[in-house]
């Protein structure tokens, strides 16, 4: 009976994934679950054994880890072996949107142009996903400190843009998102990984520091402070980096941010800042409502920090994607 239940589960899982996934490689994995469920239901040992061995054929389709320039990563070899690499990041994001946002068409429309752009750059197809670190983190494993994606032009002495991701972990599309702007404004981009994105936990600050140091050791960036961008939960890591290592941060940008009033309203934070922080929020944000963000803004003002707070009408938690032009225009002033 337990074998039959497992068979039903695999068949249903595969059917759901087939309905969500669009890429051929992703759909092969979904079909593998369906076939496995059918093999278990029939309870024929030879078919089950062949089904298990067939997975090794799927592994040949996985991308390899890359290094070098302009696109690369620093990662553990085991990341290459994760079965999650059989799924494209676009399809994995679609699964996350289905699970966390009920398949919201608004969210899908927000991310679609970002993935269209990334997939027009073939070098990203050879980058392994960081999703295994997000899952590890959720189940008490390693958050992947030390892993990062980067865009680094071959020319040396670019400025550094350090981007800290939010919940659901680090995505390749973030590096691609910044690449065009970075090319135009002579930046290198480093996007470190910290599990599911809970940067306020022990190890988050150290991960951001390590990424900053990696860029200066390996990517020939200009010495001095970086342009630091924190998205959603990534803002908790960005604030901690600015607070504890002000020499590493020239400009601070917080997008749809989780703000902790006790930190952003502290005298130490006020002293650490070289410039007023730039804060973007959407008036339709249901993940981090404007009321919560504005508590942090008031705490800053009470501490003498005049944040450049921009509440964008008609935008939600995905405003980094939907208000991309406004964000890039504001950063160009730096």
C-alpha cells in the first residue's frame, strides 16, 4: 500500500509540473516522475530499476559550472550535481510563483521580460542554479555562504555594485538584470548567495563582507565603498553591512525593503552613512506593506537621516522589475 501511495504522489507531482514547466528539459524531469509513478504502480522490479537508472541520462543534460568573464560564479562542485539544475530558472520561478503567489498573472508578467533578456545571453544557460542553497537553508542545511554570481567586464578598475537578494534565494536573473546598466555605467556586479534570504541571521553579514572582499581580490574593482543594493529581506543584510563596515559602502539603495527600526533609527547607523539612503517602495506591496517601510523611514528621520523615500503608485513587491527604468534613472545620479 505505501508503494501505491508513492506511485500516486509521483504521478500527480509529474502532472502538476508538466502543467507549470515550459522548457523541454524541465518537462523531461516532470515526465520522469510520471513514468516512475507508473512503474511503481505496476510493481515490476525490472521497470522500476530501469526507471531509476534512466535518471543518469537526465544528468547529462545539466549545465556545467562556469568561471571567467564577463559572467561567472564561485561555487562548490556539488552544485553541478544537484537535480534542480535539470529545471530552468524560469520554470523554477514559475513553480515558486504558483506555490507562493497562487500563480499570479501579475507576478508572471513582471518577471517574464527579465527572463527573456537573460535567455538572450547564452552564457547564463551554463550557470548552475543557486536554488539548492535556498532549499538547504529551509531544511536546516548550509545557506551557501561563499557562493556568488558576478558580471565583471574584462576591463579593470570598475566600480562595484553589490546586490543582496531577498526571499526565495539568489537567482541568475538578478545578475543579468543589472548587467546592461552596469555596462553603461562602468560597474562590476556581485550577487552573493545566503540561503533563502534571511540575511538578519548569523552569517549574513559575514557573507556580504566576503562577497565585497572577493570582488576586490578577484575582479579588479576600484578600491573604496560600493553601491550596495538590498532587495526585500536583502535590505536587512545591506543595513548591517553599512552599519558594521561603513568603509565598504558608498551608496545604499533599499528596494521593497524589510526595515528594522531599531537598526535604521540608531545613532550608529546615522554616523555610518556617507549619503542619504535611497528607498523604493510600491503602494501595492502586499509582502512588505508601505506602512511597515514607513515605520523604518520615520525611525531614520528621528535619528537625523533624511532618506530619499520614493513610494511608487501602482507597483507591488516586484517593482524592481516593473519600475526598472525609474530605478536605473535614480542610480545613474550616483
